C-alpha cells in the first residue's frame, strides 16, 4: 500500500485551501495534511480544520490571534467529544515569518501555496528549497519573483493549480517540447464581454463583481472583468512553460469548459475540457503527475451543448497586450504591473477611480518603470519594485505629478 503524501496547505481558510482540504478528506489513502497556514481572521474555521485533519502544526500571520486560536481549538475539541487533557494543541507559529517557519519545521511531500498576493513569494521560495513539490495557486509569487522562483525550482517541482495552466500542463503531455507551436489561454470574457470601451466607462463596482462563471474574491473578480487576470496568466504561462509571449494567444470562450489548449507544429490542437470546478486542477496538482479518481464531475455527452470561441477585443480590453509587453521585457516589470493593478483595484472598490482607469493607470505606471526592467537580485528587490509601483499608481490616480 502506498504511503499518503504529506501536504502543507497555505491559505487554508481561502477558497483554494478549503477545496484542497476537502480533497484530502475524501482521499485519505492519497493525502495526509500535516500543517496549515492562514491569515488568522477566522480562528474558529482554522480550529475546525486542525481537528478535522489531525494537523500537527498551524501558522497564523496575525500574531494577536494566538490566544483566540488556542481557545477556539479547545472549544472545537470539546465539541468533538475530546475529554479534558486528551486533546494536545498543535504547534502554533505566529507573526510575519510564521508561514516560512511552518515550512521549515514540518517536512512535507507537497506544499500547496494558496496564499493571496505577493506575500506568497517568500513561502514559495522556502517551499522550493525544501525539495517539496510546490502546487502553486499563488500566481503572484511566480509573476513578481519570476527569475528568483525559476532559479530555485528543480525540473518538475513547480506544478500549477490555476485551471488554465493545469490544462496546458495536461495538454503538453501530448507532444514533445520541440513540437509545440502555440499555447492558447481561454477566457470567459467576464461580465462585460461584447461591450465597447466607451460602454464600460460608467461600470459600477457591483456590476464588475458579478462574474458569469466563477465565484472568487473581489481582487480576482475585478481582474477577470478587466482581463488583467488573463494578462497575469499569460505572464505565468511564459514562466512556467518557457514559451515566448508572442506565441501565447488568448481566446474568449464564454462557457468556460475548455480551460486552455496547445497547438502543435503539425496543426493539431489538444484541449483540456471539464465543467468549471477547481477541485480537478487542485487534486491533480496535489497528486501530480497522477490523477485523482472522481475529483470533479466530467462533461456530459448525452446532453446537447455548444462551445463557442471568439477573438479577444484588444481595444476594449487592452490589459492582455500590456501584459504581453510586460512579460516580454521581464525583469521586475511583472512585479510592477501586478502591484500597480492591485493598488488601482483597491481604489476602484473604494469608488476612488473608474473601471477603465484601472488598466489606463497601470499602463502609465509600466511606461514610467524603466528602472525596473532589470532582473531582481533578491526578494527585497521585488518588494521595492512593488512599493514603487503602488506609490506611482497612487500619484497618477490622484492627479499628482
């Protein structure tokens, strides 16, 4: 009998993390969760996860919640029928370096990084250094720290969780590297597919948060509405698969059934298709290169359906071409692009800037970022580029010089 893979789940209370834990619960012959990490805003949810999976150690980024977490753990243990003294607290790491401490202290076969934003960069690098397989849902760490991450990653160590990049990884099994002609990323088109740029000028926050296919957090949902998310995925695909940006296409596929495609030199195109359900790419990343039976429902072929594909309107949605430029230049520019966008999305959510101004302002930041075309020397370099980008974005969006 095969020993279950030990797994660390970073970002355990988020969407990716909770689905990963569900997969582990349903496949205990394959996975054993040994450690989890979260921001700490929901100690009760974290405590329930610890007890449900028999977790050895937990990390919380907010040091002030340790006492709350301990109390929640004892309360949850009592609720589950543990007698007094029978329940042992897991090891608790707290503070800014807690996640890195967890990775170092608890050996694992697989580290799933589902943390939000560039705070996932240090854990990504730390996980790679342990030799564990890195199931990467935190695309920002690869995009912002690209050269640093690739320098740490051994061949096959970095496995994508994003549905599009999982689809590409699966399709790429159908041919040798030298036979690949183009990668094709699919996009739902978001809530404003078919609208002109002028028609999107007065878009409200509520309208932008109404994604037609996926349920996601506010940042990713707005990024999907502007198609910045697809631009970030283009940069990610460039880094993951070593394909130049000018050989990565984006096509609009509203049904979100075909998650991406690879076109080979002989004219053949292989596509990965499945109903939109993140449990499939998460399960595959945790068990890579083997599939997890029954991870998610399959397509039905006994019911009529239609899949459509449309060219991307680059005038209405300029983010993809901007990202293509950023990914081609490389260096610290992807970190600038990502951080500036996060700053502008926050301003839009606070109703301090317009919808179309998000990408317009990010473009201005990128244009003025000549000093960040160079490759990052270290993590601090990446963070400095991000800080510069946020400040520059704020200056431009508030009318400063």
